[in-house]
């Protein structure tokens, strides 16, 4: 399919799902995530044009809702050697409210922080006795989106966990480190030049308010890790390995940098 | 339409990385800094302003328009992270332009201007770019020759 056909197919699918999604999504939320008065921080949502903001705001138009629907099915599907569904332990997904707003979290058994995606996979391997889902796979994105949706409208609220401190510091240092042939740090673009334009693209402040996001450039749903990898490639740096601790450290730092901002997941971005 | 244009613009950073950096294959040659300039040509020869203009305008090779505007009526949506290139040839000598392209961090350690002719002191450079400058010596001379013509 070419892009137009894909887009048309996707629109048809979205329309067909509208009714089902409208029933399943019961979380009440403000249609426009508000910025806090006197707070210079700005979600990338506010940098988008009205058409994309409307696409995110309308669950029957937000393509990420296709993944959410899959995530809901997965939540209730018994699988693995334990023949357990997420719902068998957690009950309704509503029990996940607030979880995406506070992750990554420290895992005492592993002795290190884990992202929400990793937590989902730990449940699969430890509780369901099933194989871990591949990073970036449709199933993992679908479950992440479904869980994240339960926190939509809530403020980002990372815990003050002493055990996370060194990882947050590592993430902040990485944010400020120049990388790649173009020799740029995250901070130089997103702290120092957020709101300016790199070519035609507006540089956002890089607050992780809406992950996983449906990104038009991707024609699909993607994680924060995928977005970070894109920036690394953009400055001509070698991306970190998929399981590298740098990603969770950066995410820990970014969530603290965005503390109090409204979670909009699953969002839409250009 | 609007979305398509936006997409094309946003996709730019990924495109930068996907396209090999022109002819910048050789390791940098030594050069001499005098004051805030590199007075001598990196190649020993004068560059070609027309080729230089093409390099500056090409967002996969020179990358310049991602940050700088300039006298490029055909260019869509230049960036605004750095001063426009208009008048660069009036503000700076060829030698001053050369150093600012080669390694602007020598003048301002905090600059966001990438070091176009430095391969040391960089971290995690992608293997396909490792050990190579962003532009070759000949390409930089072409760009210097072009920028020197921008008197207004």
C-alpha cells in the first residue's frame, strides 16, 4: 500500500472502531491538556496545529486507539504456562490508574529501575510464564498504551525514591552530554532552543507527556525509547543497545523534568 | 497538504543521518589557526562558489539551512537556531569563515555549530561517520568561497 492507501485504510479502521472505543474509554479528561500558569514548560501538544491536536483529543480519530483496543484484548487474554491474564491478578485495568505517571520504578529484585514496558514483560515472564515481548513489538506497545491510558489526565508524579537518585543523575548527565558527529546534547536543542525551528521542524521541549505516541513520521505507535533513538541517529551518534541502562536513566530524568505536567498518553505527534 | 509539508519537515533529521556525508571520506589534514582565523586554504586551492552554494543549500550534505536562513529563495522552511548567512562575507574574512566552519568551538566552547572538520573529542559517533569530518577539505573550501560572496 502507498501512504495514501494506508492512511485511508487506517481512517476506515479508526472509524469502525469509534463506537467500541467510545464504550471502553471511560476515563474522564480535559480535552485540552492545560499548561500551568507561570510554568514555562510546554507539552509538544501545544506546538501542534489544531488538526493534530483535534486528532489526539478525539478518541475516534486518534490512531493510537487502535493499539489501545489490542491492549485491552491482551489484558484479558490468558496465556503462558500459567494460563493467566493480566486481569486475573490486577482485575480491571482501572487499577493501573497512576502507574504510567510514576514509572520508571525501582525493582527490588533486579536491583535497578525498570520502565513500564519492562515491568509488563516481567509480569509476562514471572507471572504468566510466557515469553517476553520484543521491544517495540505491536503487543508490547498495545499493552503499554492501554496501561498508560489509565493515567490520562493525571499529573506526572515520579516518586522521590532514594534508590533511583543515582540513575536520575546519570540521566541528567547524559541529557547534557554532547554526542555524535554533529556534537550536540539533548539540552542544547531541547532546553536551550526549544520553540525554535530546525529546518521546518519546531523543536519541542522534550517532555514525555504522551508516550507511547502515534507519530505521523512513523505511521505507527512508538515508545520514548524509539524517539530517543531517533534523536541519537539525528546527531549521527551510535544509538545505545536496546537493553542499555541509558534509556531508563534518561526516562527517569525526563519524567522528573516534567513533574506535574499532565499525562496525555497515548498522544499524537507529527 | 499541511500534514504532508509538516511530515517532510519533521522527517529531516532522520534523513540527515540516512544519507552518507557527501565526499567527506578522508581524515582531516592539519591546518594552522592564526587569531580567530585559518588564513590558508585547507587544500591549497581556492574553492568554487557555485559548488559551495549547492553544498550549503543541500540539507543532507551541508546541513546549513537546518539552522541558518540565507539568500536562498528556493529553500523551504530554513531553521532559526543560528544567525542568517546573509552578509557573512561582509562580516568575516575567508580565514575567519574557514575556522568557524572547521571548528567553531575554538571560539565558543558552548556553540551548537557542529565541528565540520574535526574528528577528535567527539563521543559515540555512529560507525558510518566515525573518523570522517562532516565535510571534506575541498567541500569546506567551496563553502568558504560561496559565503565570501555574501556581501549583503
